[in-house]
């Protein structure tokens, strides 16, 4: 789906993630000291906890360093 150049979600990560494959996956902490991550575009929160205000699934880079929510 095309995105307008002035889309509010384009906050700088678009260049870092351009051409990088994203994989649909369940959120898993990538280190013991980590308790959450954020969508690289809208800042929605990803956690392992089943909380209605957080996401447990989305799209991530293979190393799970960058997450993107289904809406973005």
C-alpha cells in the first residue's frame, strides 16, 4: 500500500527499514533486561504480557530489533 510523503508515521525509520524484509511474528523479548519494544512508526507498545493496551504480534526484522504494528 503506498504511503504519502507527509504521512505522520514517517519519522525517520523509513530509510533505515527501506528494503528490509519484515516477518509476521509473535513478540518475544530479545534480552532478559528488555520488557517491551515500540512500533518504529507510531510508537505502539509490544509486550509479551496480554494487556489490551499493548500488542503481542506484528511485523519485525529477522533480528527482532525493529517492530511495526499491523496498522502501520
